[in-house]
């Protein structure tokens, strides 16, 4: 593993100790459920909406009986429901999205619907009531960059529209454009965070998420499947570090109207990740290399490197990931053993 070095508005949640009503879209999802728990711990009232497409009721089992947690099972495209929820909320964390490479490849229409139309609904209704919004974006927007560091101001390098792989990146890019337009033209307070491979307990490997797939396979003694030659590198961030960053960015007035990388600046080759998972699980699994074409069909493109420059978020909120790669992997192993 190596280093890759990389305006005023609504009242921030929790500043001065005030308790708030917070809406989380995708609140029963992997990240959304962890965010809900953290906000409840801080004493806030949490409203969550999730259509349970990739979210699960099991993710919120520990908090579902809390008097300050309210889950609505519906889609963010239901404007009457969203209108009521956003009206109630002081702040909105918009996490609902179609996620996972497999999901995007198999469901391109739903991906574009949720990621573009859904975000438009959130921003338009938030603007109606002038509620501060966190827009969760992704490192995918950078596309095919080969640099060690991916900085927020970098140009994007995306492939052909004929390659379905880029639908997700394009949809999240449009989300960012919309959010910044609402900030500039409508003075809506927004913050944008680009997440880099968030991992941890509750994440499923069902939609192509690499670490839970590796851990599950290793624990079951099945082949650990690496796509391509495994030399592609990624950085991984524990969900608890990410959730802390989301809340601090929403608390920080200097973050409004801006975009931040949220991730770890330590990268690892995927083949080395597979070896590390095998070692830490004491597994007898073989590591199996499968061509991208066999996994996702002809013409699939992947990025050789994906690692953030996190100087900007360090400077604004003092962000520093607390979990290293070994502790991240161990937390995922313990989760699947349970």
C-alpha cells in the first residue's frame, strides 16, 4: 500500500448544541443507516426515506424503535411525500442513489431516473423551504484519470456514451452541476462530497462492491474473484470516518457551495487487497482472475487508479481517517462472521 498524497447560510446542525430535525434520503442504506445512528447519538431527530431497493430494514434494526427515528418506505420521486419530509427537516442529507457497478450495468434507466430526477426533486423542494442540503457525489466523476492525486478542481476524463459504465459518473456529475446552480442562482445552501470507496459493516457485495465480496468468498472458502489483472489501485475509507466527515462539513459554514473529496489517501492494488483478505481470514480460497468482458460484457472500461487528494477537506474540517486498511478489513470480517 502506498500514499497518493494527495458563504453563510442555514444554521449548521449541532452548532451551539441545538437539536435538529434531519432528513436522510437512502436512510436504510449502508451509509445512510450509519449516518442516522450518529445523528441520533448526537440527540437529533432523524427522518429517513428509502425504497429498499438497495437499502434494508436490517440496517436500521438497532434504531427502528427509537422515538426520534422515523422511516418512510417510499421513493424520493414521490414529490408529495418528499415535500412533507423536507418541510419538516432543518437539514437534508441526500444519499439515495443507484449504486454499484453491477447495478448500474444492469439497470441504466433506473440509475439515471433516481440519480438525476431524484436529485432534482430534492434540490427543488429544499429550495422551496430554503433547507440546507448535503449532496453525496462520487469519485466516479473523475473518470479515467491516471494521476496519483485526484483534486476537486481536476478536469474529468469520461469515456464514450456507448459505454454504459459511464452512466453513473455522468448522472452524479449532473447532480453536482444542479447543486452548484441552486447555490449560485437561488442562494440555496449546499455542500457536495465526493466519496471514495466507502466500506465497512452492512455493506453488501451484491452489486459488485469489492471488499465485502472478497471477505465473503474468503470466509466461505470460495474463489476470491479479481477482475482484470488486479494491478488497478483503489483507496478505501471506513464508513465511520465518512459519516463523521459528512456531519462536520454540514456544520462548517466555509464548506457551503463547495466540493470536497472524502476518502483515504492510501491506495492498494486490488490483487494485493485480495491477498491481504486471504491472509487476515486465514482462508484456503484461491485467487481467481476473470476478464472484465466475462464479468460485465464486451466494451467495459475500468479505471486503473482512484485515489483522492484530501488536502482541501483537511484544511476546512481537519479530516483525517482514523481507520487504516487492516482495521477496515477486520471490521468487515467481524461483521460477516456475525
